[in-house]
C-alpha cells in the first residue's frame, strides 16, 4: 500500500475532524503529499503541524466547499504546492435528524449545498489534473446513500445525488483513465452527529447513538485506501454497507423495515 501512495498528491476535503482527518494522517504516513481543506483553519493548522512534525508532507487551505471559487483556489494551492493532483477525496459532509414533515426546507438545501454541490465544485476544478494523472475521484457517501434513512431525507438525497453525479463522471471519463469510487461507511465515531442539523436548522449538539460501538475513522480511512488502490467503483464496509447493498437487490421492502426498526429505536427518535 505504501508503495502505491508514495508521492501521490491527495486532496482531502473535510479534513479538520473525523474520517477526513484520519485519511489525511494515514495517507501522509504512507508517503502521500496531502492537501487538507475544511472551514476551520486553526484545526487544519494544528493537524498539519502534527503531520509535518514526523517528516510527512502536507499542506492545508481553508475552504468552504459550498463556494465554487474557494474550491478552485483549493486545487490551485494543491497544484502550486505539489505540482498536480492524483486523488481527490470529496469527504466534507453534514448530516441532519428530523422528519421531513417537520423539517424546514432550508435544512435540505443546506445538505444539498455541502454534500452534493461541495462534491461538484471540487470535482470541477480537480478533474483536469486527475485526467492528466489518470488518478482517482472518491466520494465519501454513506449507507444512507444506498437506501433511504428515515429522519435523514436531505442526507440520503444528497448522498444519492453524489452517487449519480460520480457514476456519470466515471462513464464520461471511461476512455480517459479516470477512476471514480463511491465509498459508503456505516455509522462511524466522529463529529457528524453533533453537527447534524435539526428540523429548524440548528445543530443537534449531541449524539443519539453509542459512538463507542461504531467503526473508527481510522478503520474507514484504511478501507478507502484499499479501495483506491484496487480502483474499485463501490467501496462497502462491514455488515451495514455490504448487507444493505446485497439485501436491497433482492428484498428492498425488507430493507425498509430493517432501517425503520433500527432508527425508531434510537433515543428520542423523530419516528416515535
Ligand atoms: P465530521 O463532522 O467529523 O467531519 C466533517 C468534516 O467536513 C469536517 O472536517 C468539517 O470541517 C467538514 N465540513 C463540513 N462542512 C463543510 C464545508 N461547507 N466546507 C468544507 N468542509 C466542511 O464527520 P465525519 O468525519 O463522520 O464525516 C465525513 C464524511 O463521512 C461526511 O461526508 C459524512 O457524511 C460521511 N459519513 C459519515 C458517517 C458517520 O457515521 N460518521 C457515516 C457515513 C458517511 P469544518 O467544520 O472545519 O468545515
């Protein structure tokens, strides 16, 4: 794996915490030149200093993926600093928790802006470089991007949209050597549930699930790395992803019932 990642230029969005931070740290350790982005520059600076202190190569750039011109600047920084882009990982993301009936539509707009448009904006300005390097574009989707997760309409819709967009980018670039992968982690311990939006658009500020029982961001980073090296199109993880993907093909109504059962049993579930 280290030989594959050595000197690859990897742009990771949403690298100031959770899965993105774990990917930045792990891939830099494997010899990649990592460019991290997120909105919280102080966090990026702290993580970059820790990565650099072990001699690994990293750069960072404050960037709100919702803003097209900032995504363009991010790719310019990557190219100026390291000479090109081999891998783009569209990981920056936001979740929600509210029934659609009760939800202000601004929540769904925001989810689409960050998760879908963030992916589109970054892909737009990284694609010419990835075509040149015959590299990879990776979207960090979710099991909620395979099947509708109740209480997460905007989240599931934005992840499905990401998949549709990236699938089409793959086909358009079939003869150009570009690898496109959608990765679908299950529940992973991170800030995502703390920052998730409620029905009125305010942050949830707490997690309704036991974070200790989830996958770690480091496990996700490792599985994504293997998927990139094997140039997979779909990267599933553990039973949540593999089981959902398989069951949905043959028993979609059963998956509806299973997803309902899992989510109705969350503390303070909006389904109750
Ligand atoms: P975190 O909340 O820990 O990380 C989210 C990252 O996205 C942060 O670095 C945040 O940085 C960044 N971000 C959010 N909004 C923006 C924005 N507008 N512009 C730039 N960066 C932004 O959550 P995770 O690590 O869990 O999430 C990473 C990805 O994994 C997401 O796409 C999420 O949907 C997906 N995922 C997570 C799962 C989980 O259970 N944790 C399960 C399945 C998928 P900052 O606030 O500094 O901008």
